[in-house]
C-alpha cells in the first residue's frame, strides 16, 4: 500500500518529481521509507540537512504532522529555500517546520546545547557528511535514527561518514538498496 497523501500534496509532489534531477531530490521510494521511519519511531524533533525545493521535507513533515513532531530544515541556497517554503505553505505543513538558511556546518556548530533531535536526514554536500555527523551527534537523543541519501551513488565522497558510523559502537546501521542508496543508523 502506498502512502495516502491529500490531493494538494500529491499534486505538488508530482510537479516536484518532474524536476528531480534539477533539484537533486530523493526518489519517491526513499521518501516513503523516511515517512514510515518517522511514524514508526514517533519522532518529535527531526532535522534535515539539505532542503532543496522541499520534496524530502514534505515526506518528513507529513509524517511529523501525525506524530505531533517538528522539522528543522537547513538549506544553503536562498533561492531553493524560497521554493521549499512556498511548497510547505501550499501543503499545509509550514506550521511545524523551521527553515534555516545558510551553511549547514556553521548552523550545526551554533545549535544551542540543549537542542536535541531524534531523527536526522542528511542530503547535502556529500563530502561534508562526516562533519555533519560529528556536529549533530551531541544533539541526538538517547534513542534516535540517522538517515543519509546518496550512499551508493556518491560512495567515495561519503565513505568517511560510513566509516565513522561503522566504527561507532552506539549505532547499528544498514545501507538500503534504494535509488542512490540510503544509510539508516539506529541508536537505542
């Protein structure tokens, strides 16, 4: 059974899927998987590193609407973030999303010490995945999930990140053979 989305969200997502290559969006299968993970874990505080046009954020936020959670999403490019914000408004999820524009590394470096997340989705600069992981780890709850796209499609660039997860005894992980490859790591 595919996920049931309202007509407006289905229409927006169908339009965004037409520009998948241009905006480097995740595959629909990956979005469905992320949506399920959030609902299964009853996620309350999610962070997305790499908003783009909001496609993945819609998958995340639609699940967070059901769990009563909140999404913080970071995008470097103002133009992409503007498009994402409009998509979030159109689909009725902007009330549970905090968009942050700028360098993900700088934003993560400046998170308040008490800001915690139980779900992370990484889909930004591939060579920086390892930096994102090191910066976000102190902000993770005891039970949490880290997900990252492009693990197979950009294997060489993300290898330091995969190695760090592999060497971290706190996390159990698997790489799912979804389009581009999705790493799923659980600490609990």
